[in-house]
C-alpha cells in the first residue's frame, strides 16, 4: 500500500513539474520576443542614472 501511495505522489509531483516547465517555456518564448532596443530607449528616459 505504501508503494502505491509513494507512486501516486511521485506521479503528482512529476505532473506538477511538467506544468511548471511548460509555463517556463511559454514565458521564455514571450521574453525572447521583447524588443531590447525599445527597452534601452525607455531606460534612457528614466529620471535617474541607469
């Protein structure tokens, strides 16, 4: 019985990790699409030294 519970817990953790990994991939892809030059221009408009 303990082995069954441990196996269920292991599968749940793996499923949660897979979900987190997919979210991380989506966010990394969104970050790759950011226009870096535009961000640098915005920083140059900051009222403080960057």
